[in-house]
């Protein structure tokens, strides 16, 4: 299952029987840079019991990342856009 959310692509995948995770990537395929570390994708959350729960958690993580950018200011926003 894949979906788009606020400039990111979210892909849910089953890591084991009934253990769902989510992977997020920027929609423009540029890496996410967090504290100077470059990530082409991020696997987020816990082992959820269904793909919808994994996607919901990924959306929450994206929202937190964006709030962090807003709280830190333009420097981190530029860092997220870099690369």
C-alpha cells in the first residue's frame, strides 16, 4: 500500500506475519537531511497490526518532522530541502 502525504510518499509493508511498518520518502526523491545525516528513506513506527495503522503513524511522524522544522527555523528547513 502506498500513498502521498504532504510532500512525502508513504509505503506500508509487512515485515513479518501481521507486522506492518511504513517507509517514507520525499515525493521529489531528494534525501531528507536530519542533523546533517542524509537519509534516502526513513522507516518509521512500530510493528502495527495492519497497513492503515502503519500509514497513520507515518503521517504523524511526517507532521512531527515538519513541526520540528518550523520550531528550529529556516536553517533546518533549508537542511531538509538540501541535497
